[in-house]
C-alpha cells in the first residue's frame, strides 16, 4: 500500500467542492487516478468518543487488516494520541511491524498456527492469545529459550463457535496455563471472548455470552489465575452494551467512524475517517442505445455524456456494484453505469453534463451529500467493514489531520 502524508503536500489545495477541507488542509492529488483520504483528526476524535462511552475501561484500538484498510502505523499512532491504551491486531506480522516501527503501547495479537514465530513475539514484548494447550506450549518453549516470561490472554468460546476454548476445553486450558505459570514461562494477564450477535442489540445471546464469560472468569480465578484485564466488548458492545465493558473494550470499525449497528439511528458522534475519490480519465458523448462496458449491462435510452473512472475491482471497487455503486459527481448523486471492470468503470453523467477529464468523483466519505461506506454496503449486500478493508494496495492513502509520518 502506498502511504502519502499530507505534510508533504501543497497545503493550499482545496477539496473537490472548492472549499478548504474541513478541519484540515486537503492533500495534493494532482495526477492521481484514485486515492483514499484518511482523516487522522477524525480518528483521534472517534477514539476519544469511544473512551467517553466506556470511561471505566481501558481501550484497545483494533488495527488489524492494515487498520481496516486505513494504514496500520499511521492509524495506530493516531489512536494512541486519541487515548488508546492498548493496540490489537490479528496477525503476528502486523504486531511485529508496529513494534519494529517503535510503537511501545501494550500490544495483543491473537491468531497463530503451529510453528509461528512465538520467540519473535515474546522478544518484542507482545501479548499473545491462546485458545488451546498446544499454543501455550509453543509460547512457553519460546519464552524459556529467551529466559523470559510471556504474557498470555486465554480466550473462551462463549457461544460464537469460532476461536477460543469451548466447554470442557476451557477447564483444560486453564489448568494447563496454571501449570506453566508455576514454571515461570508464562503469566496469564488477560481473559477474553468475542460476541456473535453484539450488532443486534436485543439478541438474547448477548447477555447469555456475558454470563458464560464471567463464569469462565470465575473458574480461572478459582484455579489461581489473576488477570490484569477481562475483555469482551467489540465495537457494537462498546456502543450499546455498557454491561459488557469490563476492564477493557476493543473497538474496531467504530474507531473508523462506521457504525456496527446501522439499524440504530444514532451515529454516536463518530466521524468517518476514510473518503475514497477518483478523477475522470475521459468524458465523451454516446448515443441512445449504445451499450456501456462489458456485456452491455447498461444501455442509455437517450443521447448522453459518460465519464470513465480509472478505478475497478483491482482497487477494491466491488464488481457487484455494477449499476448500483453510489457516486457523487458534479454535485449530484448517481450510480455506476454498467459493469465494474478490473481497472475502471463508467458513470452516466447525463445529457447536459459539463464534466471534464480531471474532475473528481467521490465514491464514499462522510461529508454532507457524499455516499457513505454504509451506502455502498447496502447497495452491494455486504457490510461497511468489507467496503473499507478491500481497497487495493495501489490505492494511495493520503493522511490529513495529523502530524507527519515521523511524528
């Protein structure tokens, strides 16, 4: 992924509406085909908002998947500036990249397979999750080889049916962890779980999972484990289930200004962090009846003007956004016309269009009138998480609203 910091750009550039970008200078985009503007000030604000919603809990900023497509290191640093006391990632490589770049905040990673570089994780002072005894054994062996004690979070499967120890396996995991603690190779600092239906505020499994989790916590504590943090609240639970806040909350998508509970008519004061834009590469007139793009999935019924947008499914524009992907161009809302191709798609600008090559097309953002990532999710039958995380590596991320790369 290409990262461009706005501190290196012309600070006098205006946004596509012709006004200075709200809250920060707009980045220089001259010559770019497609780009994502990442508002780090909005991200910091969102973290502060989430902290205020869970004032008695610590906050882990979840920056897995290249910070949901927004840029791993830049976002992690901004989240810490906003008040995050922990950072969480799924993969070892992400955790290593953060540590090696100088991030010193408490850091948890939770997905591993046999043979993973546990020694590298322990050496970098990274907290590790374990859902099975074999994970504990590999962590303990790595820690012993380094003469260190590894910090471990035990994960309970309380009903998601995915990661974590389920049922009687939890007892086995706890007992195994206690034996290793007594040997000095590991210390259990966290107990955690994950919800299946936190995005459905009234779903009965939410309270059921909480009850199971605190029963699992009680069992671990009776066995002699003394965790620093108990954590189960993802973004949805952070927003709408205060009873699940416990010692630490783990917001992901909400930190990026997107709601995990779109059915709840409340933006919770969150601000979208990513805006995806492109420039028209070609504008031309086409007659009525001339099919557009592969398969002629769109055929205008009047003479019209069309624009070519140099972004496609290789850049993360969903192919099933054909004829439905929302856009803002020339100050009005419209949709993609015809098939989304690998590198490009077409927009029907209408018979009276005065658009020119180089004009900006907004795919999604958060300013008034702009389509949102949720609009794209609704149009393509998915969730906003996928819309932002699927952006391709060749889409440069341009950072505004924060200090420079080396800050």
